């Protein structure tokens, strides 16, 4: 009985360790864009890494002066863009 319990616990720990998201943490980005004091009707915003920030660029659509890049598609936490 103790052996079975130990094996089940070890299997659960093994599976739970493998279920986490791997890789660097990303963040959600949102903001407002205006031109000549008015919200920009539409467009695209691109965040490009600077300095020693790893990874590629991230982009979002601008609609009625607002943009959002969700965490799932967002830039790296602590990066410079």
C-alpha cells in the first residue's frame, strides 16, 4: 500500500512539473494613440526590442485610438522596446 501511494505521488509530481508554461514571462500591453490631438482611427503599432532584449517584435491593431497586445502574444516582462 505504501509503495502504491509513493508511486502515485511521484507520478503526480512528475506530471505537474511538466504542465507549467516554459519560457520567459510575457505581459499584456495597452494604450492610447492620438495624432494632432485626436484619437487615431486605425493603424498598427509595433514594439521592437532594444538594447539586449531577447526575442522578436510584437504588434497590435489600433482601433479608435486604442490598442492592446494580449499577454499570450505580448512582449517579454522587463524588456526594453
